[in-house]
């Protein structure tokens, strides 16, 4: 699939260049890449916000193609939720809770049911109930983000697209939100597609990682596979998770060989213990 | 989504781009006046040729400009038919029920369309080849005599440059908000009028909120960088009047002379 912005004007530019990929339902996929590499453009095709200039996208039994006349995308959007890069772009109601109800009610859920869902989802994203009846514009950036996420969860989608969901949250909040999506993915079998600049999050939570550069899909695979190609990543201006950086430094110091990539803190600790016990043989 | 050609700036290299904004502004101003001298075929052809030459010189592709004109096609057609149906004079060409079309009316309508067309092409060419910054600088410079009588020229120029600067930003923002709300199932492209009106609220509220926020941030950022109005302010880009600007003025004088000549001689 290819996407060209401002086609046939002096501002024409190809944001996506023959990208092909498959995302299986129930999986957690992370999309990484340098700023401007086309990540947001790519994911906006998944719920039909953008149409491809050529190629096609299928989601379940929906097919989005360039020429096809405008079809009703509402059912698709009820199934594919989208959390935007900057949440303040979508809040408008008088109170946070009303804003969360907006999505479900658009998709035909009754007011009572929507309110029930909104309360559930606001609890889920960890917004204290004293903020529920305040204006969304009086909230902090991080709180707005939580309201926005709740607003998308309340629709009960099967797929959720997250465009940098943790940007602007404090470290604790980042962890909380990531854990929430991890849980939703594991327990409720929600398909998650996340755009992120945080390599640690990508490594820790994903089944599949996609790497974009200049509108092209450069790599795809399991986190271990992707992050063992450290040099390629660095050439694209990307990093590897901190845990790996730390272990690399340590193995360097000890004059040992690099091991398999690890992402969690406890695995890292295990590895360090092994290394310090002179257990290079283990690697 | 927003294919706005009119009012957009296309950074490129061409003789028209390199002209001083003041000479371009004066030329456009003059042009808009002398256009009204043209009341003959010859004069109108001269105007069209002038526009065509301008477009060629600016290196902006003709189809791109045409696409911009498409957005005002309705206005042009409306004016054309209004004139065609409701003025008279000359031979009766066609008569359909209550509609009578006269020869003079037809010619006048064509002239009026050409007039609108050339004015729009020339002003579009100005904005396409001159950055908003340059336009306001030129404007401020040309209007600076009015500072003597205490007109806030600098403030007006600043206001204008800020609004010009933020048009694309606001459009982008609008597009983003439309997308964000569409993702939540709101839809203002279909459904009954009432539903569409209702769907506007979720678009306008965030748009206003972010516009106000932007204005506040901008004011703060300007003050933080020591902006204190006009007095004692120096410029990064000085306007330079070159030979080509004088040449441009000559061309305009020539054009005016030709149009006056054609009009007085009454040919065609
Ligand atoms: N609405 C638009 N009109 C024109 N060009 C656009 C538009 N949106 C994005 N682009 C261009 O397309 C390219 C890809 O943009 P995209 O937003 O997909 O990048 P990204 O990978 O999400 O970057 P980031 O990490 O900064 O969010 C960029 O070069 C950008 O300038
Ligand atoms: Mg992005």
C-alpha cells in the first residue's frame, strides 16, 4: 500500500511507499521508527481515516481501496478504536465523563449503558472519580490523555490503535497505562497496535515489532529478533532498550561476549548475576 | 482534505519569487485598477496574455493554478449567468420563455468573467510567490507614511502576519480533530442536517480551545523573547529594491498605457 499526501500539487510527498504487512488478531504489535517515518500515516489507514493512494487494507471483512466510493465506515470504526497522539484534540464536552460517553453513544449505545461503561473505563485508566465531573479542559495533560483513552475503550473495540499513548505521562503513569493495555491484550484478547518511541515498552509488551524508515517497512519480527540487529537499528537512528544497553556495557567491561537480548528487569538481574559469577559459559 | 491553492505560498526559485514584495504589491494593486479599463476584446486578450506570462515566469504549474480556480468556479458561473440573463442591448440572440439573451449581454458577461479570472489569478500569483512574511513586511513598509498620523500600521501588519501564518496550522488542526472525532463515530459528512449541525460542536470546541491556547502561548513566547512593539525594532530581512523591481514597474506602466490606448482608440 502506498500513501501520497497532497497528490498532484507542488507539496506532493509519498509518506508510505509500498508497505505490506499483516497483523494477527489478538496480537500486540509495536511500530517504531524515526520521527516522520510514516508511522501515524500507516495506522490511520487501519480504521479508514486515510485512504491508500494505491493498494488495499483489509480488516476482518472490511476492505478499503483507493477507488471505492465512500462506504459507511462507522461499523469499522466501532471495531477499531484509535487513541491519537495528542488527546486534547478530541475533548469537547462539559465534563470528562460526558466526553467518554460520546463514543459509545455515537455507535448507538443507550445513555445509561454509556454512562456505566464510562465509569468502568475511567476507573480502568486510573482517573480518580473526583475529576469525572470536571471540565476536561481543567485537567492536566496526563489526565486528559487518560480521559481520551477511556473514551476509546468505552466503545468496546476489538482492535485498539495507540499513537504514542504514554507521551506526556509521568513514569509511574506510563507504566500503569502500559500494564493496562498489556492486561487488555492478554485477558480480553484485544488486538493492540502501538506507535511508540519507547524501545523498552516495544520490547517488553509486543509479540511483533515493525520498524519503519522513510515510508518503508524495514524490518518486522519478534522483539528478540529485531533488537539483536542493533547495528541496523542504530543506522536508522533508533535505539535498543536500556536493559540491553546496560548489559552490553557490562559485558564490554568484563571482556565477555554479548548475549541474547533481554528486556525485563528481573531477567537482566539474572543475567548480571550470571555474568558476575563468571558464568560466561551460560550465554 | 483541504486543497487550498488560493492564499498558499509555494517556495520556489523564479524571477517572480525574487521580486521585492513592494513591487509585487504595487503591481497587483495597479493591476486590479487598470483591469477595469478593459472593455474590448483586444484589451481582454492583453490581460489574459499578461497573466499567462506571469504564471510562466513564476514556474508554477498551470494545472495547479487551475485547480485553485475550480474552487471559485461557482462564483464565476453565477456572475456569468446573472449578467447574461439580466442585462440587455444589441441583437437578441436567444429567447427561451422569460429568458432573453442579447449580444451585448453575452459579450459583457464574458468580459466580466475574464476580469474576475485575471484578478484572482494575479492575486493568487502574489500569494503563491511571496511568503506571508514578505507580504506583511512589504505592506508595512508601503503603509509606513500613515504612522505619522498615528495609525497603528505595525500592529496591523503583525496581526496580519500572525493570522496568515496560522491559517495552515488551523487547517491542519481542523483535519486532526475531524479525524479524532470520526474515529469516535462522529460524522458530519452524512446524515440529516440536524445531525450534521450537532456533529459540528465536537469539532468547534477543541478547535477554539486550541486556538486560544496557541494565542496565549504565542504572546508569552513573544514577550519572553523581548518583543515590545514597533519602536526601536530592527529587521532581519531588509527589503531591497532591485533593478528588476524597477523593470516590473515599467512593465506595469506599459500595460496601463496599452490599456488606456486601446480604450481611447476604441478599437474592437
Ligand atoms: N496531513 C499531512 N499532509 C501532508 N504531509 C503529511 C501529513 N501528515 C504527515 N505528513 C508527512 O508524512 C510523513 C510521515 O508523517 P507521520 O505523521 O506518519 O510520521 P510519524 O512516523 O508518525 O512521526 P512522529 O514519530 O513524529 O509522530 C512526514 O514526512 C510528514 O511530514
Ligand atoms: Mg506520529
